[in-house]
């Protein structure tokens, strides 16, 4: 595998080069801002360190850095720097959220993550990568986010609204990721940059819900 192989899969990129995707690169600042804003608001109200929340927000920041690298240099190694932090965040958030929102113990949380991995594997096998412009892999995270939000509504959890709004925002952002190549004919910059921007909003919302749940537990 050539880790330096050039990858061109987004509408905005038209040639090799560091700034062939300026919007796709710069809009990754949304992830860094989301992580900072969520932690800043939390730290102002809760002096005790939230270790899992800190880890999750650090991962959000790494998502922004990794995605920024990929959309800047457009190589295989940079793509790995993009997708690995995303995968780690998704599974780490599910593990911690099952405990904080629903009172799962660690063993049950691991079982939940394994079930999610099974669902992701089914989707990966059933839906070819070229379908939905490679966005099919994000269907399980959307389903999990929506299911958690719905379960939180039934439990009258105070963070339920934030989770459901995050799911709605994520659905819109996923749509923009999916149609990126479709709009190339009339929109040369594509729509992938909106995927970054709206995902920053969605991650801020889930992070805020997660942090608020701890404050509630602390009384």
C-alpha cells in the first residue's frame, strides 16, 4: 500500500496541491471550535475534571486535525488520519454515553458497542461503498444517535432535546456529504464543506448533552 498515493474523491478538488480544497480544509475548524466551546462552557460551571468528557472533546479536536490534513494533502496516510479518529470517537462516545445517559455498567456498555459494530458490519456488507457517495457507513451512527435521543425522551432525560436536535443536524450534514459529487455540475465547490460545518454543530450538541448529564449527576 502506497501511503503517499494521491486521492481525489471530492468535488472541490480538481488537482493535486495543498490548497485545491480550501473550503473543505478550512471548515474543519468547526470541529476544533466545537470541542473548545463545549469544554469551555462545561469548565465554567463544573470545576471537577470530567475525564471521559475531556477525552471525547480531545477526539473531536483530532477529527478536525485529521480531516484538515486529508483535505489539504489528499494522500492515503492523511485519509487514515481522518477516518481513525472518527471511528474511535464514535465507539468511545457510545461506550461512555450508555453509562452516563442510561446507567449501563462497563460490561453492558461493551456489549452495546459490540452490537453497534455488528450493525455497522451488516451495513458495510449490504451497501456498496459507491452507493450514497461513500456515506453509508454513517448510517449506523445516525441510527444510534436517533435511538439514544428517543430513549432519552422516554426516560425524560434533560439532554434528550439536544441529542435529537444533533441527530436532525447530522441527517442534514450527511445529506450534504452524499450529494457532493452530484452538485459538481452546477456548484464547483461541492457541498462537502457543509458536512464539516454542520457536523461541528452536531458534535457540540452531543458534547453539551454529555457534559450536562454529569453536572446533573453531581447535583
